[in-house]
């Protein structure tokens, strides 16, 4: 289970800082004459955010502008993706407090985001995509991202503010009051969520966790099974929060590095030439004669030590592909132990013409 982590943000709004600092005068909405929402962004000092994985560009995320463009059609090999923005309703903060995120039916307590909202109703939307195979196969519907609008205007910059674990494949935005209700009435609230998803597996909605209360929890499918959800805040050109987005990495493609070794069977024992992997601290080597795989005691042919990538969970675990001279895949099954990977010697009847190590370094938005 991944633990919740927050990155310090170099983003402080007017009036945010020391408790002794004088409050800035309220800004007024020129259309209504009412004070603008005083959304604040706190900056916890829990250590720096790890550098984004190599090759991911600006972070490791979906293109949120495209994800929330209603009617957008994305063409990619073998399928067509239709984007629809669905309004779920509003999330009501009855008292000022932090925005919380979590798996609403999972075992963990919600994670507190560094975004504090004043009492108000905040619109919640999801990007629901319909993926249609071009070969006529059945379409699939998924939620690509969910967002809560906390300000006006469009974001001009995005900042990663953390992640939360999901065991059930669900995510949620919720208020502190909803968190208290979940602890007291989890079974009843879970039953309502499950009933809604039985009617529509890609469904999302806002609901009230307490009788006679406004909607204070928004839930949505967040991907298949266990994993983690990345959370971002979009800010305007003055650094003011505009929206908070949970990203389910549906509208992305893998960004991979492929290192190919030709004729690996002729290389002598020792390191194989793989500068791209060496840059990441990953070793690829021919085993010495008689070397055994620790977990099984079986002979080893190729050994990969990828412990260095354990520091950044956003980098995928290496995959290995062996092919013959005709380019056909060969059935060579690796054995893993932690972040080490061993390939057994190929059967005598198989001629291994190439060995490729595939490493996902991040994603590219569609």
C-alpha cells in the first residue's frame, strides 16, 4: 500500500502565511458585488517532490484541457476515443476546511489536500470517455479524470500535490463532515455507492452522507483494481487555485525506452552495453557460468538489477522480450525477486537473435 505524500508548493496566495499577518481586503466580483471565494493553498514542508521520470515532460499526467473538452474525438491506432464532460452536481462545504480525497470504500482514512475551501458549493465534473475499437469490437466506457472547480478562469499551470491509494478502483472528493459520516455509517454509504455502480459501472455521482445534509461526497471509478491516483491543482497566472483534478491515466500512452542487445548468447560473462539503462543505475549482464537464480537455484543466463528505480514508483518495472532471427517472440520466462530479474538459459533448440529490455519511463498524453 502506498502512503500519502505531499510536496511543498511554492504557491502562497495573498493573505496566506503567518497567523499574525494582516488579512488582505476581500476582492469583489464585479458582476455581483459579492466577495470572491477566498480559496487558500497551504504549503506543508514534508520534503521535496521527487523529480518527474525521465521523458515525461511536464510531470506524469493527462492533458487535462483535452480531457475536459466535451465532444473531443481522439483517433489512435485501432480505436477512436470520444470525450464527454459530465456534470455531477456540487460538493457543499458547510464550514471552511481542507478538501479530502480517498477510496470511499477502502480501509484507509481520507488524505487531506493542501487546498482549504470556504463554505460554498463547488461544481464537480468527470471526463467520461467512450473507447470504440475500429474493428467493430464492443465499446468500453471509462472515467479519465475527475475535477472540482474551486475558482474562476482556466488554469495556466499545474502542480502535483500528492496521491492516494485505491483498493477498490474507486476515488472520491469529500468534505471533513463527510469523512466523519463515513467513519460512523460506512456500510450504509458503501451500499449506496455499490448500488449506483451496479446500474452503471462507469457511473459517478455526488451524494449526501448524512440525512437532510447537502451533497458532501463525490465518487467515481478510478481505474481497475489496486493502485494509486495522482492529484493535481491547476492555478491561474497569479497562482490562485482554479481546479483540483484526480487523474486516472486513461487518456495517455506509455512512454517507453527499449534497449536491444543483438546476439546476446555470444557475449561473454559481465556487463552488457546498455547506456540508457546505466543512466538510471540499472545493470544488465550475462551471468557467469554456473550462476544460480537465488529464488530457485536454477541456472541463470541474463541478470537485471533494477533496484535503483524503486525510488520512483512512477517508473515501470522492466519487461524482457526475446526474439529469433525472424522476429518471432520466444518463450523465455524471467524470474523476479524484489527489483532483480533473472532469465533462465533458453532451450537448446531456440536461437535467440535479440534481447530487448523495455522500461516504461512515464506517459505521453493523447
